[in-house]
C-alpha cells in the first residue's frame, strides 16, 4: 500500500490542515495520504490516495501535485484534487492549473473549471458549480447525477470500511443529493430508502447495497 510511505495520513472522517515549509497550505480530506518533496528546484507533492485542497504560496520553484501517473501543475492557484479508484478529479477555485500525462498534450484548466484523468486519458474540461469545489471542507458531499457506485465510494471514504453496489444496473443509478460528511450513515440510509434498495452489512466492515 503506497500510503505507508506518506508524510501525512488521515483516517476515515478525519480532516487535517497542513502548512508546508514553503508557506503553501493543504487541507487533507478523509482517508487520504500525502507525501511532500520540497526540493531546491521544484516543489512536488504526491497524493497517494484520497483528496486534498491546495493553496499554493508564491515561490520561484514550480509546484505540482502528482497522482496516478499524472501531474497537476499549479499556475499560482487554489485547487482541489481527488484520487478515487482509477481516476483523478481536478477542480480549480482560483487561477489555473495544467494537467500533464505522459504521451498526451497538456490541458490547461482555468478558474471555475474541472476535469478528470486516468492512466491514458484527460477528459475535456467542463464548468464546475462554484459551491462544489472543495465542498467537503465545509462538511458537504455534493452529487449531481453521479452514478451510485461513485457516491458509495465517496461515502465509504468518510464512513470507513467498504460499500459496494450489487446487482444489475444498481451502480449506474444516478444520484443528485447533498450529504453531511459528518453523518455518512445517515447518507447511506437516505439512499437506501429513497431508491428502494437494501443494505446488507457483512463482517470486516463490508456493506453491500442491492436492489430491493
């Protein structure tokens, strides 16, 4: 598990504010891991899992966040990076970033825009809802037509254990909702009741969500 090499690690439900030696600030989200390398020529942060909101301090050295083989290069900025499964979501609250992936042209992402990338693609940028960028810092999980499988993965990050959708088409059901990061169990109950699903709790912190 790569986060064993991290400089900063958070548990389920924990949020931590980290002041880097260069004056940059990182809000590290639940179940996240981060390593920091502030060298003489560049500032590199590795997001090994989870989510972070970065407020980058001015400095002649370039600043970048590396995750899943790609790199988010700051252009004097505040931005959110979330590593979930095989995808990295990036949203810019201020100024801009450049998304870089080996073998692909870099993509610049401006203020109020978001994108995602995997190991071999960068998605076209789309406008972000202003209130959704780093919403977890205010205790909110915001979903807009998000597949249930992704919603459950996000809730699991705040709740602990694992939550999986089981059954044909269940993971693809779209969800639009705002949940409290401090009440992940309530979020799960709301989903189960609203979508008429069943929840099965298994040993080892495993939860299955299945059709009714």
